[in-house]
C-alpha cells in the first residue's frame, strides 16, 4: 500500500525538496500547504497516513495542528529548525509520532517515516487484537513487550523489523492464536520462520 502524505511548510523551497524526496521514495503526496490553516484543511479532507508539518508557519503552528488531529488516522511528523530550541522541546513533549530537525537529510527523513508507519501498523494490529480478545490495557502492554522481544530475536536472525512483525502477525492469524502466544513460541525456539 502506498502511504499518503500531506506536507506543509511556509518555505516553498523546503516543500519542493520534501516533495521530491517523498515521491522518489514512493509516497503519494496528496496535498501541500504553505500555512497552518490550509494544512489542517488538507489533513481533514484527505486523512493521509502522514502529515509532515513545519512547526513555525503562518496562521497555525505545526504543534497546534498536531493537537487538533490527535487520535485520528494521521500520524504527525514535525519539522523544526535547529535554532528553535524551545520548539524542539515542545515537539518532544507533544502528541507527535516523530520530529525532525531542519536541515534534514534524505537518509534520515526516509528511515524516520518508515519507522513511524511501522509503529502505526503495529499499534493498529495490537488494537485489533486487544479489541477482539477484550484484553485489558496491561495485557496489551505485556503483549507488546513479548512481541517486541520476539521481533528482536527474529531481527538478530536477519529479518527486517517490518518482516519480523508481519511474520508474527500472519502466523497468529493462520493458526488462530494470539500474537503473544506466537511470540512465546519464537522466544522458546519452537517456532522459526
Ligand atoms: Mg516555517
């Protein structure tokens, strides 16, 4: 599935740069904006997987937008300039998936976005599992902890992070077990890809 993105920065050159990197990497840029109000409207209209938002923009800051779309289907990645030290601290505390300090490089931007999408996919899978099994919040955390351990083990055996997660997820669906039970089998060595 192609991930959709809305990007917003009041500096046209940065939008241009971002857009080029994203399209080249296979992302679908569904909207771009030069101010916060337009960015929010685009996010609401398109419900993209990702919103890349400059912190300091006219009309509405990236942080304000992040607060408005929190809990929705869009993961927010904030862009801050290194000089905006206090913004960086705020971004760190805000409900955002990641923040990047400008000027960023292609080889930090793309892995950061891949990581965000991976976490979103896992959160969704865990939410489905918790919903279906009626698990309590602490069980969800425990599930997550064990699955993370199993993933780390699979990664030690040369699997990518995304592959190791989808292996556990697919195995659970195919055998009608909980992800946690599959992860236990991976950790005890009774199950190998
Ligand atoms: Mg700006």
